C-alpha cells in the first residue's frame, strides 16, 4: 500500500475523503492515486469533516492523528503517531474484512 509511509515517530497516510455520506466507513483503496478512500457523515463546513475524520481514525487506531496537508481538500495527508506501517495496514485489513 503506497499510501502509507513510515516516519521516525509514526506514519504518513494519503487519503481521499467523501463527505456527506450516510456513515463513516473506509471504502477501499484508489490504486491510481495511491490513496485510501474514506466516507464521512459530516459536511465540509467549519472544519466539521476534518474533526470527524480525526476522531474516527484516532478511535480506530488508538493513535494521535493530525492533518498534515489538504485541510480544505478532499485529498489529505494525515500523520499517525506511534504506529508502524504494518500495524496500520493490519488494522485497515481487519476493518475491511469485518465491515
């Protein structure tokens, strides 16, 4: 998964967000863009979508998460602290298997 890259203190992950969905879900992987596709309920107004994204991904991974770039774009880069690429990929695979 090229969307996930190791750093010294965690990982960087490229994602594509689709707001205004019926519920939060990780819907797959865009191989052409090398991004993980995520649907969220919130609308992209006043940071609500970004807040939901950070909250849901923090809960899923038990990590601190921040948006590094793309605050006002549907294409974002997130930083996950104190997690390895393999741990993150295992969490995503389990999530997709159980949804």
